[in-house]
């Protein structure tokens, strides 16, 4: 997870970019790096969340896709 300071900085740069002043080249570079870091952590968290899921139909039958079951097995999640 990104720190509060970094999230605040991303928002500051986004607001400044929308002004007539715009961003300096250094700020554009900083914004790009912060966005990449944010996306890395977002994707990592989403992947972790999805890999922990178990899909069950209305009758209670496990219908988790085989690909996901294999990932969970490899990571020791939902061992049977």
C-alpha cells in the first residue's frame, strides 16, 4: 500500500497539471514514477484478493476455475 504522503503528492501533482501553470519536467517525471508505484501496489493487492477467492454457485458447489484452483494449490490457499 502506498503511504498517505505519496497519495497526497499524486493528487497535488494531478491538480497542478490541470492549472495553467502545468508541471515542470521534474514534476512530470515524479508523477510518472508515483503513478507506476501506485499501479504496482494496486495490481498486487487485486491479484492477492482474487487469488484468495473461492467461487460457489447457488447450490453451494465449488465452481472456482481450475486455473485459480491451481494457483491456490501452489500457494497453499484453500488446501483440501
